[in-house]
């Protein structure tokens, strides 16, 4: 049996739909339940930020999580497959009309993605002060807390509604199937079997 960690919300729903396509059964969590047991799988419903942690500590054998979260957390897990879902970008946003000038001294950046932000500016040898916020980062440039933000952007609507615009994309993210390193060895046949089946579904969708 494989234990699968899924993030609550749309990604869990989309992943269970893939399993339904493969196995033909209904895969649905009962109301408010966090564990779904089937003959071959145990699904865990966890917070998006916790998926890789469950997999890393082998509380789950495999999991589904956004690449941006993987990059931010840097946990040592096996990245098996890009599921081509939940595509978004991690971008720098500034007040409309402002330009990104990396030569300015003492730039302040607000973000919940501290590590991705830090890496981006370090690679460009730019010194910035990073202010960690857990939500409503769009507020930061509007009230002078920061010069810019780094955030996940799907459509850009939230930024626009708050008088900001994307000035630079840092990375493209999508949903990934990941595995625990030990599970990948100990349960290799089961992990590779589900990998191949999911990969076949993704490839068929790409052709359609």
C-alpha cells in the first residue's frame, strides 16, 4: 500500500480525478475526514505547505505539491513527474508605473517565499532586505513597507485590483508528483507503477 499526501483544495480534487481515470473507482474523502483508505492507497489531506514534510519524513510515500513550495522548502525528496496542473508564476510585483531598478540601495522586498526571493537577488548580487509576510503581501508596497513583493501569480488579477503589476517573472511553477527517497527504493515497483500510469494520463491529455 502507498500512502499519498495531497494538499487540500483544487489540487487534491484534480489528483483524485487522475486516480479515478486510472482505476475507474470513485476516490472521494468523506466530509471533514482527513484520511481516505482504498485497497491500494491511503490518501492524507494536509496543508499545501506540509505535503513535502510528510513525504520527507516518510509519513507519506508519495505526494503532490507545487514546484514553488518545493523550491521554497528545499527538502530532499524525489521529483518524479510534472503533472502539468496548477500552472502559475512566482513574480515580482510593484506599484503600477514603477520600474525595477536593481542598482538602488536598500531595496525592501515583502514575500512569504523568503528562500526563492533570497536566491533570486543573491544570484544577481543585489542586496535586499526581505520582509516575511504570511498573507496580503500586496499591501506592503501600497503603505511603504516594501518597494516590491514576490508572490505567486495565476492571472494577475489580485495584483491589478491592488494597484500593482508584474515587473519580472522569477519562475514558472506547476504541480509535481514527489516521492520519499527510502520509499522510492523500498516500494520501487509500486511507486514506478503509479508514476507510469499517471504519466500516461498526462501524456494523453497533452495530445488531446
